[in-house]
């Protein structure tokens, strides 16, 4: 995990690949020689989190055994939580138990996983309880995301200030700045777009960055460019949920049919927030129709 200390960073490239959504590239380039035991654990965490991002939950669960270090056990717990709705309750129960254990409860990766899980649960107060103290760039970046979710851009800006003070050019600082600018809106959207554009020029384009650029374009009313970026992302990964969701929104704005993308999203990611919102709207419509029938 991106700490906030000095010294050579042997995991710089691997971390960047993970942050920018180049998950398979991170996995393929994870054989790094002469790592310290601590760096080796972080490397393994990044690799397994990349597998989680690609949906390979069972691989992570089977590969990490009981003797693995606490950060890896935390990543395994995240894989279990995400693998199936049926596993959520037991994963959260284990997570709470570990967080209450004074010997491991303050582990940065465990706190990060807690933040991610409780964000998924939309329990933002519980997430912040474990992440607010920061200590790593990953935790500060997650805090920015949580504060944006709860519409507290003032607190998000403070977290961003901590990150900028530590390393203004850090990939997570740049990403968090772009997220913040998107949340603030107005003229800041163009600034966010330029950050994502800069990433595209420095690194191979990923679904994550293409989607981020497309969201900026949609917010600026440039739906043609947004659609082009999203179709490029779809070529990279035809099942990426954010690409499909953004294509639904983009097509609705330009008056094109979005039913195919929505059907794909429902089939491949039934738990996605857009699917839930559409289902809720359809149910409300049905009830309204029946009430006047």
C-alpha cells in the first residue's frame, strides 16, 4: 500500500498500473526482484486486488491461505465479500471481529478493506470510522471518495490538501484531484478532463481512464466524444460495468436506444447501482399504473 515515508519505491510502476486500472498488466509485471518481506506482501496485495478488480474472486480466496500476513487476509476477506451476496454477512462479521482485535485492528490494509466494504454497504459513517485517521495515500484517497459520496466537498478538499502536501504529483493525488473537480463541477470539470488526458498521454489507456474522460465529456455536454471514448473502452472489455452503465446514460442523452447495454449490464452485473435504480423505477411505474387501472 502506498505509504507516506521516504526511500526507493520498488513498487512504483506496479502501484500505478493498479491505480489506473491496468489490472492484467499489473499481474503480468509483478515478478519484481529483491523485494523486502514487507514490499513482497504489498506486491501480493496489489496482484490479488487486481484479480479482484477483474472478477477472479475464487482465485484470490483459494490462493491466500490461513498462514498469510494480515494484509493478505484482509484482501481475501474483500474477495469473499464481493464474490456472492450470500457471503456478505459472514465477511462483514469477520471484518468487525478483526477490526476489534487490538493486535491487527489498526493494520492499514485491513482499515482500507473496511472502508471499501462499508462504502459498498453505503454505511459511510462506519467506513470513515476506520479510514479517517489516514496514514497511507490509499486511505486518504478513499476518504476523498467517501466525503464526495456524502456531499461534503469541504472535508474532501481537506483530505486532498493532506495528499498534495505529501506528494502533489502522486498518481492517487492526481486522481483524487480529478474526482474532487468532477464533484465540484462548473469550470473544474475541464481541469478534471485535462488530468485524465494527461494520464492517457503518459500511460496506456484503460477502461477506468476512458470512462473518467467520458464522464467529464458528458458533464460538459460533449456526448459524441463521450460515446467514442466509451466504445473504445467497450472494445477493451465488453463486460466492464462502468462502461455499460455510462453508455446507457450517454445514449439516453443523445436519443439512441440504450436497451442492449442495459440488458448486458443486468445480466453481467445485477447488483450494479444503475440496474437497481432502473428496477426501482420500473416497479414504481408498475404500481402507479395499477393504482389508476
